[in-house]
């Protein structure tokens, strides 16, 4: 079944936008004015000022309410290539250098199977940088999969690698280590 067909879904861009959106604080979290010492209505906003070479996005898959923990079973769509993080960065000269600095390609995905926090099973998908082929890792079994299979999984943790600009690419094939010898 295609992602989203007949089941709830959202896009990773929606999750990121929600993460950095301005939030009104509860009354118990109001800021206290240093001038008049009264508690003021307050907001907070998270910004990213720089991005790492490997971007790890941990999706909230569990909801804790009172005494219960439930799994959030919504399919989150995510790009295999070209995740643009520019809209989520605090704009500075450093963050606007070139489009490659803020663009990422998927390298691996961890998936949680099961319904609870204290139970379940983890599998992973990873892309061979050499061959550009995706593999599914499930305990002692490794199988080749399509990008469509990766895109349709219910990701728990996504690992993206910063895309290198053409000027920074070198002939990496000459630098590969032969692990069989």
C-alpha cells in the first residue's frame, strides 16, 4: 500500500515546522518583568543556527497520558533525497552560503515495530553509499529493498547526510578501502 493511502499521514516538513513554530507559554511559565515584577504573557520559538554533517531526526512515536503510553501510528512522509533545512534555520550569512549546506540525503532509517514503549522490535534501512542500493536489516537477515519500500516505512529515527556541493566532491572511488584483503 502506498504511504498515506487509507491511513493517517503527515510530512516531515510539517513536523519540522511544528518544532520551530512560535509557542505561547502557559500561565505558569510567564516571564517576570524585571521593571515592574509582574508576570508577562510569553512566547518561545526554537531556531536552528547551524546544521551538522549528519542530521538525526528522532520522531515522537509515543504519547504519554496519565498512566498510559500509546504508540503514535501515523505515517510520516520523508524525502529520500533533497531534504531542504533552509526554512528552519535562523537566517545569517553563514546559513545562506549555498543551497548545498542545508540540503540532505537520507542515509538510514530506524523503524520500531510493535505497539508499546517497553515492547517491540527494531529494524533498520541503510543505503550503500558505494552502490546507491538500499538494504533492510532485521536481526541476522539483510535484504536488498527498493526506495519505495524505504519511503513507505513508519520511520522512528531518520539519518540524513549533508549533500556536498559539486566543488567539494572529489573522486571518492579512489579512496575506498578494500576490506577483503
